[in-house]
C-alpha cells in the first residue's frame, strides 16, 4: 500500500489519512482507512458497492518512526 491514497467524489471532500492498513486472508484483502475523528458512522459517505463495509474499531495508540 502507498500513502497518500487519492480519491475523487462529488460532495464534501475528506482528507485522506495515513496509515492505511491491508491484510490478506486467502484471496481476499481487508483494507482499513483511518478517518478523521470529526466523522461518525452516520456522517461518513455511504459505499456505492455492497462488498464495502464501514465499521468502528476500538481506539488504539500508534507510534511512528520517521525515516527517509
């Protein structure tokens, strides 16, 4: 996965966030986008594909190591 992820949609834009996580189980992938805290499950845009689900996950603390 690369960041930032770029997406275009009509309506109010949401700044994409990093990190983006991806896991693979068999032939299926789960991709997680971390959304700004100002959004709730009710205010996020609705997916236009029924295979896409939005769920809230427990809060966790992450640490970042910057390298270049």
